[in-house]
């Protein structure tokens, strides 16, 4: 029998190793395995396990059992507790140590006797592991291959290591609770930020819609109260139609953004000839380009991309219109493309404008982000980028591509639109 000094020294070494594992935030199964290894070293012939109690379901689950047969461990994982559920189930139920000197004759082992015999286990002594509230959080079991009753030394050792197991489990629970609180706090902050962002978006959309709605109301009142000649009447109706179209476009963009966020945007992906879409976009914007004396040029050949034709046209319309609006009057907007990497066609939309302000660049895809204009003094204003770029990027990503700022500066801006190469898409 080992002398008391040797026990004390080895017990101290084992405790130190376990506490170091806990201090270093080692995973609970590793800590429990370290506890079991130390105890088995001090109790030759013993094989130990720790089961963790699910109080809500009243079941025991595998914590650590490095020296027990895997089949046995798997068979008792999730076992219900009760006064006739072997040594561990009974100990967890009654919150007292339970010694089954011989599982072949102990009535509490009737339902588990065959499992124990197949695993070469003849005796089982289980001690409840108490939590901070004094109630069991698990069990510490010591098995032997022959009938066995623990002596005083073994009881002291198991008491000490059961306490270490309690400390380890309690520490793990505290870490889990802390992580859960942090995750809940992160989720709360994210929800608040999203709510704030949505409130700002709704307020901005409301502001954007107010002007065309006021125009509609004003011209409608004009038509109702003043007898206009045919030309002025037609002009008023055209203003109403244009304002109504602006509101409808704004609402459609907001709806598309919400669908993209919810992953509910309907798409019909198919092979699309990029040249045809670019030519259509140039045709739609030709009048606007002529107003600013801007030359529209493209270098697109026979590239075929996998996309939704309507959504691709929507994205390119937005990007080319942006280049027209922010580019130099009398300048040039150019669209070109190349194979960026296997499976991706890169479309470049380039203008010769003043570039994107540095303070706006990190938020360029945020709806209605604003940057101070180049004006000075009281005449300086802020210009909003609207919904267009945020929507264009969302549409590109929904089609399996992406949109980014390829480069910007005093010489102009290049937007990079990545699209899937239809030639590499499985048929």
C-alpha cells in the first residue's frame, strides 16, 4: 500500500496539473481526462469515468472515460437517472455515493449488468459531483474488474478528485454563461444597429419621396383649379408622370433591397451575351450622355455570363448612369471586360471624373451614405449616393458575382463587376 507522503506528493502534483489546465481554459473533456488519469495513477487497477448530468432531461452524458471500452461508454451515454439505474444513475438521483461491490448481484444493476459484464467490469462505485448549489452536476465512477469495496484511502482520494471535477465543471459552466452573455449582448447591439440603420433608411426614403409626391399633388391641384391650354395641360401631366415614376422606382429599389437581405430575390439565371446588354444600356442612356457631351464606349466581344438578364441590365444601368453623372462633362465612359480568373468575367466601368471622396469610400455601398461636396463655406452641401450602388452590389452577389471599387482618384473611378462565366457552368 502506498505511504501517505507519496500519496500527498502525487496528489499535489495531480491537482497542480489539473488547475493549470483549468487556468489555461483547456476544454472540459481534457480537464476531466487529466483528473481521471491522476486518480487512476494513484489507484492501480481502477478505471474511472465522469458523467455530466442534464438536469432538465434527467439524463447522464459522457464527460471523460479514457480507459473504459468505447462500446460501453457509448451505451451509457444519455442514460436516464433513477434509483435503479446502476451506481451512477442512483447516485445522481439520491445525491449520495453508491457502491455496487458486485454488479452481478446488485439489484440496481439489473438493466446494465450485461453491458458491464461485456466490458469486463465487476464493481462500480459512483460519487455525485456537486455543483455550486449543492446538487449533482455529474457523477464520478470508479470501476474494477473484480468485486471491490473502497477503503478509507480510496474514499479520500475520490473525494478530492470529485471536488476537482466539480471545480472544472463549474468553471466550464461559468465560461459558457459568459460566452452566452457576450453573444446575447453582441446580438442585441447588432439588432439595435440594424434597427437604427433601417429607421434612418426609412426616414431618408421618406424624404426622397416627399419631393416628387409634392410635385404630383401640386400639379394635380393646378389641373383641378386652373383651366390650362392643351400644351400646359400636357406639360403638367408629364411632370406628374415623371414624379410618379420616380416614386415607383424608389419603392421598387427598397423592395429589392429587402428581398436581397432576406435571400428572397427571385432570379432566373441563364447564359447572357454581355455585349447585347451593354449595347441596350448605352441606348437607354444615350440621350443623357448627349446632354453632357459624354462619349460612351465599350470593348466587349462575345463574352457570355450566367446571370438574370433583367437584373444584369439593372446593375449596368446603375453603374453607367453613375459614371455619366459623376464623370467630366465632355468626357468619356468606357465599359470593357476580361477573364479575371477561371470562372469569372470581370466587367470594368470607368469614368474620368474627380473620383470618390476619401471619407465616402469605406461607405460607398451603404444606402444614402453622404460625403461633403467640394463646395466651400455656406454654399457647401452634402450629396447622397442613394440606393443605387447598394442595390447593384446586392444584385451582383445574388447572381453569384460581386461589385467593388477597382480604383479611384483625380483621374476617374473604375468599378469592377465580377460575373460568373457561363462557359464554365455545368450544363
